[in-house]
């Protein structure tokens, strides 16, 4: 086999992997349009890519019904000791896991091409960026990585010059015998799916799934799991956060990073059109923030990705017009429904439900059919550069200085629309106790409440008690330059089960309040749980909500909150002696304030 690059570590890894996986051939990716088109031709020929007449250069894919979302039960953090992975991760001893997976990988790429994808997370050459190389046998992964990461000959040049990289091995786990015809979405059965991480050696091994974060290894695997471990070692932060720039009518800019669990409206927030007059919102990222302390002592963030892998279901010109305008061309759709005139459709896209569709399973669908036409976790993969409100600084290698952190989740009760933390430690407590009702973004029970600290529960690859301490340490280093911390809940409902807050562009009202808090323009009243807006502090001009509605939305019911305490205690107990004393103190103080 000829050496593919001038990077010895990479060449050796390619050679070893080929010997284990036995592909028919090997292809080094360069990220060009020609390469993208070549993959598309392959995917069209195999029946996987369905061209969409209504959207130039856009394609629909339908996954296997067993392969529709991240699979947390099959996701592993393999550190030498179980304690290091901590109570929030599935752990298997690295020797055992590698043995199991090597057996699966043996001959797994037979009949297929092995693609080597060199990519940069973050602008090529930025001091915050990292290089990864994904080996995969899926051309769908190749085109998706083209959109989601920076695949280019410049990355190959850096590797040739000896730059280090994070190896990310992926196989769909579906070898082809000679003459065997391929299926539309090849993958392995559920019991053979493994999404494995070896944070002590910066290594990712994924097997058996072709979907989203299981297969596009730059995203959750590298961008959050491996990056969180590196960030802790190196003293920076890798967070599950959107990044946006808000500009007030006087032209002052504020940069906000917000953490919500998957499918809680991060993409909608990142691309919001504010309803408050004169304020502008620009998108920098919709899922991941990598942040380092800059020379001036402030915290600077970059979006390590270059595309959006957004939930299609529910996205419409009402909920997220900027996303809709991002999706006009050059988009990969997965598990959406297909209209008779060659367009995609999903529940919530508009009010007219077509009389006939092909559903995400490839079956005829009419409004009388049972089940959804699009899968609830149907996704679009689109270049960030196509977003009409993408910030001109979204690729600034130095990042943007963060002023505000927001935590939140989906709570139909208890938690008010917005409040501010008393201090950094209290803010870390809010992040550490964040809870949300579960959705379809991960396979598991839908609608139950789970504590999802910092929206990082599925993504922090080391002991989460230490992760809390890392947040406290970062605050100590940032001192007075630390971002201010807020908590929001857009999803509170009234007793009839109706949402109390219109959400979407009106969420700008809460963001405006935060900016004005920072500038000392609006006051706040102390409550047991944090600082709440004072009357008229929140700009409600033109929103048309009754005072009773607002009262319910902002209500802090001490009885309901007292009931949270045992649940938080249970949640914290899991971390044992790794739980920082400073968070225990916060819990004690909350209980005291609740009386
Ligand atoms: O993990 S994915 O990339 O599939 C999507 C998500 O859950 O945010
Ligand atoms: Mn996410």
C-alpha cells in the first residue's frame, strides 16, 4: 500500500486499519466539490440518495428504522479506571472493549471503500482548533463531514508538516460479499453498535451505526467527549452550547453562549429574529462552543463546526425562518417525508398537510395513516455559511468574547421564564442541577424528567464531579471577567397544558433583560432561587400577555421548589466525594432560602 500522506502516525494508522477492516480500496478525502459530487453519484446509484427536484443539490436519505438517533446505551467512555469515567458514563475496561471491537472490525469493510477524512474542528489554523481524521466506510458520512467540519487540502498540508490529529475510526459494520447488493442504509444490528471513546489516548472507535452523532465523529465524539477531557487537562472549556451575538439599538454587542439538552430549541435560539425593536441577533454556532481565556483575561469562544445538523421536525417559517432560508439548497435531509413533487416535508413545516407523501420508512402515507410521516428526529445537514443571519465573525480564529452564559431545559412546571444567578458558584450550581423533560433526540423514554448538568450528561467524558470542579476553577481564573450566568425555561405550561410563553422571537425579551442586567440598566428582585426581573424590567411591549399569564410564568412556588431538593440531593449523591464542597454549600443555602 502506498503511503497516503507524509504523516507517519497517520500512514501507520491507515495501514493498520486497512489490515483489520479489509476494505476493497482506500480513498483520501480532500473536501472538494468534485469529491462531494462523486460521493453523491455513488449514493444515487445505490439508491441511498434521493435527489430533491425542489431544492438544488439537495438529497433525502432514509435510515434503517433501528438507526435513527444517538444511542446512549451503546456509548462508552473507556478509561483505565471506572471512577475516572464517573457515574454518568457507561464504562468498559479499555482492553476488553478493544478486543470486542477488534473482532467486530475484522473484515467489516469488505466490499466497500475505506475513506480517510482529514478535518479541522474550528477554522484551520486557529489557536483553539483541533485536527481529526475520520476513517469510515460510509460515503454518507463523507458528504456529511464535508458540511459539518472543514475537510480540505490545507488540513492535509498541516498533517504532512507533522501536525498531530485525533484518530476517529468508524464503520457501519455491514461488509458486502461479492455480488451482494447493498441496502439503502447499511448498518449493524443494535446489539453490535458501539460508540466508544478512549479519552486517555484521544481515540474514538464507532461501529455499527451510520446516524448523526454516532457516525459524524467530529461532532459529539470529538467536539464534546474527547474535547471535554482535553479541555480539562489544558484548562479550557468544550461545551454543548449555542453561540450568538446580540446587538442593541446603540450598536453595543453582547456574546451569549447557551446550554440546553438536545432538541430544546438551541438551533431556533441561535438563529432568532428578535421581536424587541432595534435589537439584532446573529448566529455563530448552534451546538458546540470551545472556549479559551484570552490575553485580556476574558473567555473567547469559537464554533468548532461548519454546518448545522438540526432537527427538521417542527422547523417552519413561524418557528425558525432563518433555518428555513438556510435549507434552500445544498442540504442533506435524513428521515424527512418526500412529497409527490420532489420536496421534503415534516410535521410542523406548514399548515397544509399533503394528501399523499412517502414517509421516512419509504411507505405511502396519507393524513389517515398511523404514525408520523417524518421521524421526530429527522434532521437537516446544511452549511452554516448559508444561514442569512450568520455572524461575520463566525470564523474569526480568535473567537468572540462571551458576556453571558445561559442554562435551561424543558420544564412544563416549577421553573420560571428567566432568572439570574447570585454569583459564579450559584451559576455553576444552576448548571449542575439543570433538568429537562426528555425528547426524541436520544433513544429512551420520552417525556420523563432527567437532570442533565450543563446539557453535558451524554457528552462529558470524565467524572462529572471533576467537571463541576473544572467549572469552578475556570470561574476562579476568570474572576471579575467571568460571564454572568442566567437560567431560562421557555416551556412552562398552564394548568390546561398550554404554553405560557410564546417563545421563539419573543425569547429575545429575556436576552435583552440579561444584557441590561450586565449594563446595570435594570434592577432585579431577590428570590429564593435567584434574581428575578422587577416589574417592567422585562420588555413586554406588544407581546399581548395578560398580567395573570405573566404571574404564572414567573411564579416561584416555594412548595414546588422544596420538592426539588430531595431530587437534587439524590442527583448529587451519585458523585460521592467527587462532588465539590462549594456545590454542597450552594444546595444548603438554597434549602435555607426556601425555609
Ligand atoms: O448527537 S447528534 O449529533 O445525533 C444530535 C443531537 O443529539 O444533538
Ligand atoms: Mn446537541
